[in-house]
């Protein structure tokens, strides 16, 4: 009987084009709607309650109150769980679980403004996996995704709780370091570089591969607070690290007014 009912629901879902989630919610509503009166019938029979008894109405109102609270609690939990999931999808990268570019740049601008207002330092690291295309061409895109996930975990493990790690491109990552000067940014970037270099990444088939990454570091200058300049300067430092042989950290903490104007005009990611 149950199998026949499920088959009928599946046929209706295909015929009307109703999603599985809507069918599931419909069944949950029916179950709650039918379950409440049936539950009261069983309870009243088990306790021997009659409508003429004074206690009947106390039990009925109590049952209705508890049932209503439970129903709203269940639906509140379901709605809250979905709201949390939707909120996470709005700022998390689905592959790595890191912050996505949109959320990162919003937070980046906020932190630059805060540090400028409080006259605190701020460092930015941009990292890029070396020869990532070769990994995809040699092992396939599935292994490439596993490499991205592994590097994301390594960077997140190296970062502090106050730092923000984000995936801002295909194989490019950014690390925002509030209240951190250029020396602190360079130390953390070097720690991340060594961690990526020294960590074998297991892939399917029992094989493991080693990769390296290049890092560019920039800082917010006291007399210059434009987020685009800070970002483009780190991007330029990354370009230099790639040009000088990869698997290294390059720091750019000073820029002339002319260079700053050029960096400001270039879109993010094109400073090199």
C-alpha cells in the first residue's frame, strides 16, 4: 500500500513537474495535519477522557498548546536551517568553503576604512598555485579540485582567527590581515608558502603530489587608503614572484604617486 502510494506520488510529481522538495513538504504538512487529531484520539482513549468530564477540556487545551508549540518549533528549525544555508551560499565558495570574491571585497573595503580611521596597519596577501594548469592537464579536473581544496585548508590552518582567507579566482587566493604590518604579513606568507610546499596532497589511486605557490604581499600606507591600490600592489608583487621563478614571497610596501594612479585605474587582478 505504501509502495503504491509512493509510486502514485512519483507519477504525479513527474506529470505536474513538481519538485521532490515540494512533495516532501506536502507530505510533512499532511502528516502534521492528520497526526494531531489522531494523536488526541489515542490520548483520550488511553486516559478514558469523556467530553462531559471537566478534565477533558484541560487536557484538550493542553494538548493543543503543546502541539502548536512543537509544530512552530519544528518549522522554525527547518526555516532557520535553510536561512543559514542560503546565507552561507551568499558568501562562501562552494568548492573550498572559503569566502567568495564578492564577500571578500566587501569585507576588504570595510577593513581598510576601519584601519585607516584607527590608524592601524593592514596587510594583504595574494597567493597563486604554481603550474596549476599542468595539474589539470596531467591528472584531470577532479584532482585539480582536490588540490584547490587542500590548499584552501592549508592556508586556513596557517591563518589566525582574525584573518580572512578567500578564493578570489580559479587558483588564486587572498588573505586579509587586519592590524598587521608588512613584517607580519611577510612572516605569515612565508609560513603559508612552506606549508604548501611541504604538504603532500593525496589524490585518487593512492598517489600523492607536491605543489608550490607564489605569494605577493602589500600593506595599507598611512597616507594612502585606497583599497584598489592595496590590492593591485599585492597583485603586482605576485606577478614579480611568478616572474622571478615562482615558489617565493615578494613584498611591495611602497609605491610612488604616479604608480598609485596607474594602479588605481586598473581593474583588480590586472595590475601586473
